[in-house]
């Protein structure tokens, strides 16, 4: 028996197909080209995101996602918009979640604007690209992006551009105008990604929400989740450590038995002397033997 001080349901989602994925299937050398910097979704990538949205809508039990945590890379933002964006804004007062995307051959697939009406908050966090621990400005920072370094497709666009393209997304946790974490000369190690993953899980579990969607990247989630489940069955371990397909969603339950996240069990009920009478007055216990 274990007392769970904090539990969360997390839906981990990989981004849909990006133009860099198509190029990389031709040759891995394509990943090094500036043509695919901060790669956008292809037509198939958008179709995958909309298919996920339809799948979620048809589930017998709603996900009731309280917030969408998303990488600052365009392919992840667009996947989050496609899967969790609003479908209509009858009052016409909601901010656009994403502006209209013009079609640019082999660079950007054209897509209409998407409203934020009826959507949960979208929160962009840079600890979400590739998972690396960096000594930066005298402290350690974690992120949630792709495998960092070398490949321009893993370098995010400027903060100004992202805010302009995704007006309803909360970018307040991103401090730098440009991507200071991406390095042209080197990539982070697998151990660095795993450590970044641990930091990200700690951050998630310290949040107040109980149901979250995380839209991120294959290598980040692969190495992040490999930190966990070592006492599970071989079947569960193989599922946790399986590589993510484009736009694949897997759901996990995070439980904190250590209390390090600072969260509380949402099912907890205090009982005892906390119970008040009809007028909010303290209730007096009746004398008698304790049983």
C-alpha cells in the first residue's frame, strides 16, 4: 500500500509530421539545412493533428484537460492548436489561438486561423524542447524541446514572431527573445536529456492542475520516460520506452509518494475536527468509548 500525496493524469503527445521529417527520410544530412529551421507541419501533419482532435472528441469519457503545455517549436505549437484548438467562436470575442498560416512551398502548409474560444490555457515552456541541463546565467535551467543542437529544425523562432503568430498562447515562461539554448556545434547527451526530463516531471507535478496535455518531441519524451517504470512489468516498460510516432498520444498517471512535488492528493478529505455545523460552528464530539 502506498499513500499518494499527488496524482496527475498526463497525456503526452508528439508533434505531427514536419517538413524536416520528410526531408530527413531522404537523407539525415537534410536535418543540418537552414531550410528546415523551426520546421512547420506538413499537410499530413495538420491532418494528423485534426485526426487526434476528432479521436479525443469521440472518447466515451472526456479528457477534461485543464491546460496544454507545449514546446515553443512551431511544429509542436501547430499540433497543439490542431488537437485542442477551438472549432467556433459564436460571439467573436476570443483571441486567435493561431493566425492564418500562408502556404509556402516545402516550408509552411496553409491553414486558416484557429480560435481560442472554449479551449484550456495554452502554456509554452522552453523546458520542453529537447531536455538538457544547462549552466545559464549562474543557474540550471531545464527545457522541453527536441534533442538540442546541430539541427536548425530544433531551433525555435524569435519570441516576437511566436507571440504574433499565436496570440492566445501564454509565453510568459520564456525569457529570451532568441533561442539561446540551441548550439550549432554540439548536441546534448542522452544523460542530459534524461536529467532535463526529470526536471520537467518535477515541474509538472508542482503545478495545480490534475489533468494536463503535453505536446512535445520524440527524443525528449523517450529519454524522459525512460527514467521511470523500472519496477513495472516488462510489457509496461516496453510501452513506456517505445519511440513515439508523429501525433501519437499516450496517457500516464504520475504519482508522487515522496511529497517532493509539494502537491496534495486531490481525493484527500480531512474529517475529524474540521467538520462544521450548519452555522459553520465547531461540532462537539459526544462522549463515549472510542471504537
